[in-house]
C-alpha cells in the first residue's frame, strides 16, 4: 500500500498504527498527521530503535497492509464515485 493512501486517510490508519506501535499516543499521532518521516522518528524515540530497524518495521507493516487489504475494496474519504459510500445519499 502506498504511503500516499495512508497519509491521505490518516484518521482511518491511526488506530492500526497504534495497534502495532502501542507506545505512540493519540497526541503524537495527531502531530505526525500522516507524515512518514515524523512517524519513523516517533517510533525510534518510543522504542529506542535504530533508523534502519524502524524503516524495516515500517516497510513490513506497509507490505502487510497491501496483502491484508485489496486496495480496490478500500473505502476512502475522498471516494465520491458512489454516493452511497460513507453514508452519503
């Protein structure tokens, strides 16, 4: 899954990120606001990891998302092609 999709729907993904990196607070996730470099830095700080290890974990997490979700099935905040999506009628 591309980081553009994650950052563009940050509200949706914050919970998943907190599931994986539970030491990150809601306040930290709000400040990160979808910026991958900020997320990487906060993970490094919270867990005392090297930059390389943090990047490895982020890449693995992104790959797992790509396998777990068929991107065509995702309902995105900006998907207005079907008015019934996201409660719009």
